[in-house]
C-alpha cells in the first residue's frame, strides 16, 4: 500500500511540475529584424530564418521567450479564388416551390411522392424558421421554370415559380 501511495504521489507531482512552461519560443524580434514581408523572402533567407527561429533546423536549442513567430506561405491563386467566390459566388435563378410546412412529416411525404414521379429532377429544401420549403429544379431563365411548373401542376397543387440565388460551387449541372 505504501508503494502505491508513493508512486501515485510521485506521478502527480511530476505531472504538475512538467506542465509549467514546457515549451518556450524564440522572441518575435527575429522576424521584425529582417524587416521583410514573408512573401518577399527568398528561399535562402527563409532557410536562414528558419534555422535561427526553429530548433529543428539548427543544432542548438535556443528557447528564450513565451512568444513565438509564425511564418505563412500563402498561394495567391487560392486567395484570388476565395475572393472571387465571396464577391461573385452566386447567380440569380429560378426554381419551382412545391410545398412548405412546419411539419417535417408532411414535407417527407411530398418528397417521396416527387422522387417516385420524377427521379431525374433536382429536389432540395430550405429551412427558414419556422417553415420548411421544398423546391424543384434550378433554372437560369424564367421560361424553363414555368415549363417545369406546368409539368408539376399535374401532380402537385399550388406550385409557384420563385426567384432564388444559387451558389456556383454546388452546381453539378443546370437544367434546361
């Protein structure tokens, strides 16, 4: 019993002691002293900087501060794509509203009925509190949406053509 108590006390004490400042990072002044942006660094300067900042790239460990430095290498192509999608990532289109309700069971029934009659058509829903809206198709022009609405009117009642914004990146194919 004394051994178990001794070892448990030893483990607890070493655990608490080992958690205090277990890593220290190089001071932030090293990046500022270069007076360059990370995009302006050449490969040689980057290697020199990394060998001074990160001990993995050097032989000696020189942890001297609690604050560290992060060197980011960004690809400008990814930033331009993200900027384009944030500005122009959607397009105006039309869709046919089949049904809306607050009850999910009713929406499920309409969904089953639609899928059994039109398995090739696009069907999606949208939740805008407190209603769930069920839509069919994504059309770029109003005429195609009206033509689809006329086909759906034979089976579903009270369908409606609605203007919506659709994201580009979710599109696989457009209906004509």
